[in-house]
């Protein structure tokens, strides 16, 4: 198993096809990574307020999520599918959640641009519990918010919006035991990951989850040439998940559903119209996130829902 640590060689805060890979692997190889907290913090907000956070020495103004990579996969070509198996996700022992306090479309809607709070969390990965400074406890369900590859267009691209080839998906179902399937946009794949979440609800409604460093994430990579994808699809502990992104929830929802109709045809050999009927009976449609410039929805086919 290869290993990547967060340092000046591996860390970056944007997607770009021009970033040289820090590691090149063969299909079937595994990589263990350790990640920083998404905003490059080295620890909790001081005192649970908006005081200066301790930033990593590698942070610079204007960058996005603290990502590790890129990882190149030999033989990967644009148009293929990258399969990313998530074998383990182990969070660190602290995290932050912010609600309000900065200008954004969501905070303007909430009326909280000038009124924000910070919850600082003590995390117990072994017990699977997080506790904030107010004494509230939540169950941990760790996953990485950002899993993806750069757009095919040149230049630097923001890490904030999710795209058809992955990125800031913020799908809470991508826990250990999941395999994420992504359309490959560039030769070599150039995969990057980061944005650890110890726990998050569907929607990520404040704009942050429990943002935390990850002490260990084990990923394995493979290539698929027998599957044409136009949006991310995952096989997870809760079942098959198809994802859509768009400028509106309608656009995102219908993109996720079209992918699910195609998946039902693949799994059960049914026509598109029959897939629509079956989906109406057996598929759950959920809001993935509403806070990342574009919004996301995902459709879930639970195990055994169609036999």
C-alpha cells in the first residue's frame, strides 16, 4: 500500500489538469492518505468563536479545500470509469462546525451573514461519538466530502462546486465500505481527495459538517471500460446511489434519477419506462447538499428493494 502525507508536495487547494501527479499507481493498487481539516486548520477555533483559527503552514489565501494528490492511474483515459473503493475512514479527535457569519447565498436566506456561531467538537473515533462545547452529542459517520478529478479545461478550478466527474460531492453515504464510480475527464485520472467530515446530515444545511482532519483513509483504485457514466454512481452500505448536480434542485434531482433509470436497466434488464415505474416504488430521492454554488441530489436503491 502506498502512503501520502499532507505536506508541501501533496497539498493543493484547486483542481487542475496541469498539476503534476505526486504518485502514479497501477489499477488495483491501494493508497493510504492522511488529510488536513478542509479549511487547512491545525486545530479547533479558539474558544468556540470566530477568533483566528490556527492554519497549516501550507495554507495560502484564496485556495479552496485542502486536498491530497493528484494520484495518476496508469492506463486511465478520458471516457473510462474510475472505481474508488473506500476501505477505511478514521477521523481525528477534533472538528469544527460553522453556521452563519460570512456572506453566502444560504446565509443571506437565513439572515445570518452577520450572526454566526462555531461548534467545536471532541471526537472519539473508537466510540463513534462527537461532543460539542454545549454538551450535545452526535453519532459519527465519517466520510470524505471531496473525491474527484480536474475538469478537462486548462487552468485552476475551484474545489467548491461538485462536477459530473466528482469533486465536492458532500454525499454522506460515501462511508467505509463504499465504491465510488466516476467518469474520467482527463488521461491519467489525476485523482485528489480531502474535506473530511466526521458527521453530516443530508443537505449540509449550514455549509459545513463536522469538518475534521482524517487520521487514516484507505482507498483502492481500478478502471472500468464496460460502463459509460455521465455522473457519479456509488455502491454503498445503504445501497446503490446515483448523484446529480445542477443549478437548481430540479436539475440535480432529474440528473440523479436519469442515472438511476440507467442503473436499473443495467441491474434488472428493464426498459427506461419500466425503470421509472420501479423507481417510483423502490427508490428514495434525497437532497445531497444546497450550499456549494451548485446543488446536489442523490437517488438511493436500498439492498433488496427490487428482487
